[in-house]
């Protein structure tokens, strides 16, 4: 059980659904109804806030409206991020007891090693920078955040491969406070499918992979649809103070 995982390669680009699915999977792992999961997913153009942020403080809402960039909010902390089809999101949902001796920084390092090794297999030298980001030569290609429940944890992050950097800088008002952000493709030509392949292969080396697919458990799907409708589609969640 401890080393068993499922790999889910999501085939929807809808931010509302994808964020709802993050919460639903975390809940099911927490309740012991699902084994550990590695999920790889992509959103269409969107600005995703951390759970504690105020929209107008961190996001250029007018720019988002003018450029058809959806705004939503996730359950984890960190800072606002920009997603599009040039960014790959990765999420690890694991039983918390496996990491009871580790602090959050150590957990970030543990999971980031999988991403770093996958990129190394593509000839891309990446390192972990405290507290929670990956970079190439000090330039940020990935930020990560976490959520810990009683029995489960979620560590997820971005991976900028060929994202629209103009949108990123215009959407995220506070980007100047963080290390310079770049695409992996600025250093080496690579496609998202290549990165997905190598992350999956790296996971196979480290875990007992039970299945790899894009299909959801019916109960998880039902909870996801409910969360999408009643939480992630509501202005009270997205614009909460």
C-alpha cells in the first residue's frame, strides 16, 4: 500500500473542474478510499490565486477580462500563478503517515526530486531552491504549494515549458517580488508530452505504479462535479475576502 500509486493524466483543460478534482482526490486519499495518486494536468489560460489572497491585490482583473483569462482560486497557499497550455501542472496526493517524520520543506524536496530527475533525463539541469521552487541558473521554472489534512497531503506545482510570459507578467501583479521566471524551452527545445513521459518513467522507478490512465473513479468524478458547481464556479469562492 505504501509504495503503490496511480498515475492520472487528465484530459480536461477547464480550471474549475481541475481545481475541484484536486480537492476531491485529496479528500478520497484522506478517507482511505483511494491510494496515492500522481496527477499531471493542464489548464487553459487562467489566473489561479492561493486560498488566502485577495483577487484585486494580486491579479490584474481588467487584463484578464480583456484577454479571456479565467480567474479562480485553489485550496493551497503560496502565491498567484498563471496557467496556460504551455504549462504542465503536477500533483502528488499521498497518505500523510508516510511523511510524518518530515517537515513541509523536506516534503517539498522529496517530491521535487522526481521532477528534477525527470528533467535531467531530458538534459535539463534543474535544482530546488528554498522554500518551494525549482529553477535553472537561479531563474524560476516551477513554484509549488501544499495542503495537509489529517491523513493525507497534497503537493502540487507548475512547470513552465512554453507558457505565454507576457500574460504571466501582466496577470500576476506581484511577479516582480519573486525570482525571474522563464520557460524551460528558453534553455532547451522540449514539448509537454516529453516532460510527461519522463515524469511517468521516473515515477515507475520510485513507486509501484498500479495503473496509468485518464479515467476517474465514478465517486471521485461525482464529488468533483459537485465541488465544481457549488464552490469553484461561485463568485463567493473566487472573490472571497
